C-alpha cells in the first residue's frame, strides 16, 4: 500500500464522521424527522460514493480492512473524547452496536 493509498484512505475515513458531525444534527433540527432522514441519506450516499465508488478508501490485498462504519464509530468516539463527553454513557450503545453487528454478520453468513 503506497503513500497515495494511505492518504486517500485516511481522508475517506475522515470524510464520513466529519459530515455526520457537521451536517446531520443541523438537518434534523431544521427539518425535523424528514430533514434528518434526507440529510442522512445525502451524507451516507455521498460518502459511500466517494469512498467506494471513487475509491478513496483502499481495500484489498496489502491493505488493512477499513469501512465507513468503522470510520464513523472511531471518528465520532474520538470527537466525544476530545470534547470532554462522558465515555461511560456510550458503553451500552457501543456494546449493543457490537452485538447487532455480530447478529447481522451471522444472519448474512447463514444466507
């Protein structure tokens, strides 16, 4: 994995949580539930297109496995730590997300 692939993967991984933190809350505040759904679709769709369609996140041989969900989780948790939020409050959500991911992976593997 060359330096250009490393830089684009870092940028692609940063893009998704950055857009979530900067836009999603504002869209939900101003547009209510509908606004939150629309801005969520915009953020996820645009990030997916940039990361996987245009290839910002490099995956494959010689590259570590990285996906947008990992980037969002790590980026938003790091933002919470830096801004001084209480990490203990997020542990139940983190555990349920892990359990949900394991169950989802099991169901997909069983299909």
